[in-house]
């Protein structure tokens, strides 16, 4: 059913759940409603056509839209978008190849 399908896109604060499988499943669920989000620049908004309630059901799908309005294609892109900002990195030890 829809609820179990859309929940496949949920990873919360658990960075380890961000996998290519999650991104693929989420794309399959979200493909038809990415147009609900103003930040998605590849299509005009369908929010007026499908309705506010329908678009809200797909709110988890917005994580697949980059700041530039493109679609996240890989789990690496999603991980960087959701977890690699200054606040979440402040407590991490520098890894191999880092400049810290």
C-alpha cells in the first residue's frame, strides 16, 4: 500500500540508512509527484492540479530535490545533501583524505 511504499524513503537522522537501494525505491515511489515541489525545476508545479493534500502525502520525496532543483541520483548525493553541512560535521573526526 502507499504508506509502506512512501516510508521506504524515510531515513530520519540515521545516515547509515541512506543507500542506493533507498534512493532507487524512493525514486520509484516519488517519480510521479516530484512536480509537487517548487524547488523541482525540471517540470512546472502540479500542486494546483493534483491538490495540496495529495502533494503533502509525498512530502518525504522532497529530499530527492537538490538546492539547484535537480534530482538526487545517487545515495552519495543524498547523503551529502542531508548530512554534510557545517553543523553535522562539527563533531566528526577528520577522515582519510580530509584537509583538517
